[in-house]
C-alpha cells in the first residue's frame, strides 16, 4: 500500500482521487447544519420517563411546545393600564410565528408588582434557529409600559441558540489559526505547515459529508455540540498523525536519497503506530454509543467517523503531496541525505540520560506530584449547571429568571407533568397534591386513553431541590394502582440527564480502559507494559481533572461542572492521550529489540520527544479553541482537555513513562521473549554516540 501511495506515478492517482472526493463531498458537508437535531429528544436519555412524557404529551398539545414567560415589572405597583396592555399584548402575540395554543394570563403577582403571560411556542428543528427572532418579536410587543423581561425555556433556548450561532465557523477559524501558528513554530518552514492543514481540512469536509448522509438517511443523531466537537477532533487528531509521519519522513530523508523510498519506509515504520492510535480513538469514541444520554451516544459515531476519515487523509493524501513536492518543503532547514539526526543530541536525549541515573526516584516523585494534583477532585461538583450558570456572560433570560422568582412561585411556567391512564386521574391528582415541594396541582386534562396533570414547584425548576421533588412525585404517583403514571417536565428531564450520566460513567469509563488495554497488549505484545501505561493514564486523568476543578473554582469562578464533564474529559484524554503512549512505546519496542529496553527507552524518548510535544501542543490548542464559545460547559471541557493533554505530553509520557521503562527494564515486555532476553550491560547512550541515529 505504501508503495502505491508513494509511487512515482501512482502518487498522482492518490492526489486525483482526493480531489474528486473533495469535489463530491463539499456540497454535502455544507448541508450538515440542516440535519442537526437540537430539540429535547436529541439531548435526553432515550428511555427515560421525561422523554416518554414528551412523546405522550403530543396527544394534548403540539410537538415540542415550550413556554415563553413574559414578565411586566413595576416596583411601585402595577396599574390598570399595565393589566390592559398585557391583555392586548397577549392577543397580538398570537400572530407571532411559532406561537401556538392558548396564552395564559395576564396573571398579577401577590405583591402586585408584576404581571406574567405564559406564551406557548413550538420548538422544532427549524425553530431552534428561529427562537432568537421569536423571542425578540415577543419582547417588542410587550415593551412600551412597565419594564419587560422574557423568561422560561424559550428565552433560555433563544440565548443558547445565540451562543451556538456561528459555532462551526468560530471553531473552524479559531482552530485553523491555532494549528497554523503551532505548525509554523514547529516546522520553521513557510510552506510545510500548509500541507497538514490542507489534509485535515479535506478530511473534515469528507467527514461532514459522510455524517450528513448518515444523519439524513440512517437516523444518526447530530446536534450542535457533536458538530462543533467534530471540527476540533478532526483537526487535532489529524495534525497529530501528520506530525508523527512528517517526523519519521524527515528521519528517513537523512538516510535515503530517494524521497519516494524515504516516505515508503516512514509509512511502514510509523504507519502501525498511527493506525493503532486512530483505532483506539475511534473505538473509544464508538463506545459512547452505549450511553443512555442521546447527546452522548450521538457523539460517539460522529467522532469515530471524523477520526477514521482523518486517518485516511493523513496516510494517503498527505504523503502523496509531500513526495510530489520533494525536500524543498522543509526549507530553510532541509533534511539532507547523510546528515546526522539532530534528535540524537537534542533536549530529550539529554533529559533521558539525566533520568537514567536515578529512574526510580524520578517516577516515584512524578507520581506523587500527580497524585497531589488529583486532590482537587475533592471539589468536583458535576451535578449540572443551572440556567444562570450555563453562560460565561450575562444573558437576558438569566436576569428574567431572577425577576420571575422574586414575584411568582419559582416553578411557575415550567410545571412537573404527570401522564397517567384515564380513569385514575383523581387518585393520581390526590397523590400528586400530597407531595412536599408541590404548591399547586391543576385539574386533569383527559384525552382517552391518557390523562395529563400539571403541578407547580416551590423551588426553581433547575435546582437540586426541584429534582428531589420530582423523585418524591414519582414515588407517589407510581404507587397508584393501575395508573402507569410517568413524570416529566424540565426538572424531571434534568434529573434523568443526571442519572443517565451516572450510568454512562459507570459503564463507559471501564469499557474504554479495557479497550485501550487490549489494543496496547496486542500492539506491544506484552501485559506488564500495557498495565503500567493504563495506570499512568488514570493518574494523568485524575491530576488533570483535579487541577481543572481548582481553576474553575478559584480563577474562572464557575460554581459547578456540567454532568457530562467527567465522562467527556475522560474519553478525550484517554482515547487521544493514548496516542502518545503508542507513539513512544512502539518506538521504544522497536529500538529495544536492537539495543535492549534501557537503551531503547532513551532512543525512543530522543526520537519521539519533540514530535510528541508538538503533537500535544497542537491537540491542546485545538481543544482550547472550545473556550472561545460563550458556554461554560464548552469552556470546562476545552480547558480540562487542553491542560490534560499538555500534562500528558510534557510530564507523563516524557518523564513518568520513560523513567518506568528505565527502572522496570526488560520486564516491561513480559510475557514476550523480549522479557527473557538479558539486558545489555551498558551505560546509557551518550548523545554523541552514533547508535542514537539508528
């Protein structure tokens, strides 16, 4: 395969094939946004009660209807004119596109300082993008008298839609700038950096086209979150593979005069590590499909497709373009045939020789330091973000919720909804009314064979207390014989999301670790080395998460983490971070077969330290681009993954793993034959010795 990709004539065929792929997929990639699903069902757990309530509520009201709560506030006291205007506004709001059903109100607050209207708005796939405009029209109608606020799910969704607006473009351009700058610094060439970016860009377009087709014709769920992460992941992972391949290609150019032969050897030697890395990431991401939460399970195949397409571009398109252009791409530091490999005398070679003197002290000290960093996990609060905590800047809906809570019951407009069998509604209503935390229960609405009953919460719908109230409601109504009652609503959805995330953490984290362990064992043909590497991965993850939590609390002033935060950070750090284990350990194993494990560890570090560092910085930079979005959940994931990747690259892989290699020695490869071969009785290689160039 490598011979075809790098052949003197066939390289042009490879390039032509990718040009055809780009021409065919570009129009489809541009349609990805049209198949995104950002309604409730795209985010909730598939089999949860709150999801079932949404389905069964369609018999009582149009699909995906949510309230916009209009608040008129006059601290000096509302007037008859305010009431009359609110009533007239309600009639006018019925003509706003998207407004459906009966508008409730005007309702005066007990303190006589505010009035509210509850305006039902239909939210569907097209409505997500239309919500900011609908919210603006409702506000414009209401203005002109008392101070006006817009609260409720529609106002919050409108602010979220504003935050997600242009997410793909923002992430793409931010990621491009970050990657371009880092590659320019890494390669010190005015031209070479373009080729990994071009290859990654083509891979992103092709991946978006594949995902569009699957979403349109195979019911793949894609939302704004997974589409945004796809951009970051394709550029980050693809550039990592490009860096490893180009580094090995540059090595081979110093040993082989023919660039076609050099690239063929580079693909042969670096290819297995790159493919194993991509397979690990793709399989790790695919495990997310087992998640209960729809938004998490949908991300799995989207991310896996992105990684696989990125791999295909980096091992075909990129090498073909590099051999077409030749050595001049590396100008002004072209790798000339016969010149020594500079990594032999570089920083990582010197660091390795220093660690070789006392490797046990190095790895124990490093492990203790990482363990201390992990203590920040004691402050982890991944219980979810309230409406007020979702955004990094002030939003109108947040201020409106505070005004609403000051004058009306906190749960007004966002009820707990119970659906039960018709004929049992009176018993269910009685059980519902007796639940602590419910202030009022509406009369049942019956449409055979079901009945719908709404109840008002004492506490804010997005609070933990509201979720505890939902649990009590479920206990009460589930006990009604023959009712088959189910409980939904905003608070119930949040409870179900939290429970689904807990389930997903327990299921997916061990599975990902098991998959990574199996892949490492197959690749390294050993058991001890994979177990040690898995231990370093877990320690690295805990340290990164611990430090991130402390940064969120005391620097960013974030009071909590999103419920999906630990799982997403784990999957990204472990699945992507394992790349560096694979890059390092496959090289160490290759060299250990010739020089022994001790020498192989030093050569592997010297040869891969620079490229692993560059790859880590690129990947960290791409995930840091998520922090450019005005959403706390994205900032948290972006920072934690970026910090974790840097920690993994600079400390864990380069220092901790190398020190363990030096200390454990040939036993790393147990039970393979390499574990039985005696270690050569030599001192660590000096950077000046020629063996380091092999």
